[in-house]
C-alpha cells in the first residue's frame, strides 16, 4: 500500500505540492476501492484492480478537479453530486451555513431562499439542519438545477428548486435570503489555480471589475427577506456593508472565515 501511494504521489508531485499530491493519492485509492484508509492499511487486496488508475492520474495532471472526475464530493456531512455545471462546495460556504443555523433568529415557520443554488449545497444543508423550514433554491442554469434536484433526492430532503433570473423574474418573499453569488473580479484570474479557472463554471465565479457588487446590490435591492446572509469577496466588506445600510438594512455584521478573512455579511431588513 505504501509503495502504491508513493508511486501515485510521485506522479502527481510534478504539478501539485507534495502534501496535496499525497492527499489526492489516498482519495483515488479510497474512492476507487470503496475502502476506508484504515481498511486499506490493514489489507491492500482491494487495490489490485484499479483499471483506470492512469487515466485518473492523467486527468489530475491536467488539473481537472478530482470531485469532477469522481462526480461527487463530501461536504457538511452531505454526499453531493457535482458536475462542471456547478461549483465545488468550499469550506467557507460551510461556515456560511453554520452562521445561519446557529443564529437564534426570531422566526417560526421559516421560509428560506437560496439564490444561485448551484449544486444545492446550501439549501440542502439548511434543510437537513432544520427539517421544518421551507427551503427554495434558484439558479439561472437549468443544468445546475437538475444537479440540485438530484442532490436533494440522494440526501432525502424536499426542496423547491427552480430556474430563475433575479434580474428579470419575480421571486416572492421569504424570511431568510442567503446567497453565495459570483464575486471574483476578472482581474483576479491571474492568481487563480488552473483547476478552478479552467474547469469550474465561469458564470458562477466572475463579476466585472467595474461592478464587483453587481449581484449583492441586486439581491439587496429586491428586499426579498427579513434576514439576509451573503458569502462575500474579502476585498469589499466595508463597501457592501455601506450599501446594505443605504438600502435600509440594520444589524449588519461581518464575520471572518477560518483564515481570518472577511467572508460573511448579514443584515436585517427594518
């Protein structure tokens, strides 16, 4: 087993840092065999017939995300299908979910709207945490909505997923509105890794340099809910806070992520 991990790691180290290459090597073996690491360390028989091992390694060497290669990812205790039509859920987004579920909001019969739902990860995590909530997820991409619906089925929750465009469609009113919208500016592309830049959907990532708050402003202007939660670009927390204040939101709070960067903003519609 050790030799196999070392062999895979050595191939991947040509484009990945050593720690990441080794983590990917374990991921490949665990996913391909259906065995846990402890099982593999005790008995490596399950590793003898990974027929597509070199194909997987080749795809990783071209920076294709391993989540897309295997078609799913584990996030917030959920097994989620992911495709190139959806972003791969990040740890920072899990912090956004925690911020909502741990917030003692004065709401009963809560109605939640997740804007730009993608894989449905936020909507599904919130529904799992609060089965009594009525959760709706919208996205402009029909392909993403199909993935979100499948993820709801595989995680055994009922969520109303709809194709909708916040710039043209009527949406309705809710108690909580949450969104992780596109917020990476075009000029930031030069610092991004190929596995994100070349494979994940650009429409879910990028905003024009001259209008970085485009989606936040539109969502806030619609005033769809009593409570608003956003995942944000670390470069614009104060600017966005000021905009929310101008639009009548109160109790505005900015929360740092695990890396100490401003990542979540919330507000209440007076």
